[in-house]
C-alpha cells in the first residue's frame, strides 16, 4: 500500500487489505476487499442507469487510468462481474 493509504487507514470506518486476497474470518462482517467496494459502487451506477433507461443494463464500457497495471485492470473487471456487468 502507498503512504497515503497507510496514513488514512486509521480514519476509516472499515479495514483496508492489500491485494494479496487474505481470507476473511467468519466474525469479520464489516471487512471488505477493494473489489467488493468497487462492485458496490458499480451496482449503484447500474441501478441508476436502469432507472433512467427504464430497463435492464448488463453491458458496460469502463474506462480506467492508463497507469493501472494488469492486476488493477483485472480487479476492475472482477468488480464489474460482481456487479452483474459484462465489460469490454
């Protein structure tokens, strides 16, 4: 994690883990991985689009910063799949 994330960790109401996919304990109900948080945001956006389109939205084009490496790009794709979106 970068220095900014390390500095902000204590101020958040949730825990942040690095992308090494640590397993969640059964008692940790309020612990989320980055992909899960992004998926929730994407679900919210999909729901807004469905309301506006008055129908189902399943396909999406997601733009990401050019400085994202392969791992971060795959994380975004996994998040979209969790949100029920098919991405290009």
